[in-house]
């Protein structure tokens, strides 16, 4: 017989976050895999900033997209989501 505690995962699921432009350059990769139990888009930005401190200022002004759509900072982000953090873009 199993106890309820034995059925809990021992480590959090992973959230795959795509990075672009200066964020990818600062991270040295176009993708981060973060431990993720769930949270909001703002929590995703905080986790990316913590994982890549050199990019924290850029992360603060970046947008979060889930499933090819920008989301508000309070939008829930489940562990299995397709997420991207996109810095501001300029140009003509």
C-alpha cells in the first residue's frame, strides 16, 4: 500500500523557456529549462532573471508569450506550457 506522500513527485517539473536576442546572448543559449510547479508570467520573468542575473534588467522590460500569444503578467503558466521571454525590439 502506498502512502499519499509516496505518490508526490520528488522534483518539480521543468518549464522550457525560449529566449531571444539579448536574452539568448546573455544566457548563452536560446532555451532555459527551469524547475516549475506553476505560477504566473511575472514569476517566469523572476525565474529567468534569477537564472541569468546578467540579463535581469532586460528581463524586466521583456514580454512573456505562451502558445504564440503575449500574456499579462498575472496570467497563469502551467508546467507544460510553451513559453517565450521576448525583449523589446526596435527597428524600422
